[in-house]
C-alpha cells in the first residue's frame, strides 16, 4: 500500500498530481493520454499525474490506485472515478 505524501489539484486545468515519494524525478512513463507515472533513478514511483478528471479516471494499472480513488472522492464533484 502506497502512501500519498501530498497532492496538487488544479481545477482549472482539470488535473491532479499525486506525490508518492520524495525521491528525485528521473523519468516518466505515459500509461494513457490522461495518465502518467513518474519514477526515480532506482525505479521508485515518485508520483502520478492525471488529467481530464471530469471525464473520469481509470485507476487500473496505476500505483496506489485505491488511495488515489479515495482522494478523488474528496475532490469537487466534477471529478469522477472509473
């Protein structure tokens, strides 16, 4: 189970970034056009970027999917979870 250290929600951009580690970013992997996972040099997940929140968010294959789903449930109602 991953722990969300912090998050940044930009309602105007319809985006969310979830920090899962305080390690330095080394590379990112696009999972889909609306989902990206960032990694440190040693492969630790640093964070998850989600865009187009109001269109629904697919949580499958994301690290910390349950925790991110719980976080999405606390955001304004235009954000949804799929």
